C-alpha cells in the first residue's frame, strides 16, 4: 500500500457489535486519513465503542462523528 491518506464517510450504518468483521476488513490495511461517521441517536457510549474499535485497528485514522439529521451535513467542503 502507498502512504496516501484515505478518507471515508459512513452514513446510515450503525456499525453494530455484530458487524465488527466488516470494520476489520475496512481497516485491515492500516490506512491513514479521516473517517466521518453519522449518528442518529447521539449515544455517546456507542460513539466511544465505535471509536475504540476503529482506533485499535487503525490508530492513525482520525475519527469524527456528525449528526445525520443536521441540515447541510452533506455540504461540508
């Protein structure tokens, strides 16, 4: 793999505990960059669980959460 940073937006996927095998596949190449994850419920403990799971696999990835119901969430340059 090259050293290019990879960015990813996840919108509409809850990243449940039962789907951790999918998270493993996404981050198996130890990519760096940013990931933005939409949240619907604003459950901080769930955000922390997801952040921790991703951080264990790819500590160099910057993780941000955003409200999926916020106006203009698709219009962030």
